[in-house]
C-alpha cells in the first residue's frame, strides 16, 4: 500500500463541476447523488500519483472518465493506474441516462517502486518523451499500465 498524501498538492480541477474533497479524493459532479447530463470536467496532475477507486458507477459506454488515454465507464474504474506530472483526466456525460458517478482517491507511489505483488518493466514510445511501464502480477494474469513523464 502506498502512503496517503495530500491530494490538493497533486491534482486541480481546471474546468467543470467536479470536486476534490478534504479526504484526498476527486468526485464526479453531485456525488454521491447522480451526476447530470451533458457535464464535462478536466483535472490536471501537478505530480505523479496512483489512484484507488472507492466508487465507480457510470452509464456504460456513454458517460466516461479518460485516464492515461484509456476510457473507463460502467462499473470498472481506473483502480491502480498511475498518473504523470502534467497529465489530464477528463470526465464527460452524455444527454441521457445518469448514475452515481465516481469517487477516486490518491495514493502516492514510491518513485520507481512496483505496486505490491507486481514486477515492472519500462519501455519508451518511439518519438515521444513519454514512457510506458507495464507491471505484471507475479501471480500471473494481471497487468497494470502506467504512463509517465517522470517519477517525481
């Protein structure tokens, strides 16, 4: 388990009605009640950190949270993802069905360390200053993808 740190130092809401709590979590609009239709939020990462999903319930395939260029919707959120300095997380709901939304909390990794039970290898994407860390479960079958600029 990564040590808990102050979230306000790691993420900001640059647009939209999403919130950051005093408990070091970020939430969809109106959480724990349903979010509204046609809402958008953008979060900006100011440091590298990990995510721990508390609740994730959106309209599958239509109301989406984008983390590390991966789309999350339905009941599976970005648990265990690592976020890089300068990364953006984006939330968007469409014009129809709404749901409870999400609450996701921050956990800070030890720079260069793998999550418990994982072994990581680092690869660079050609032509970019972004790395990709693939962390494979030592028990097999599970992969965590981590996009980063630097682990600071």
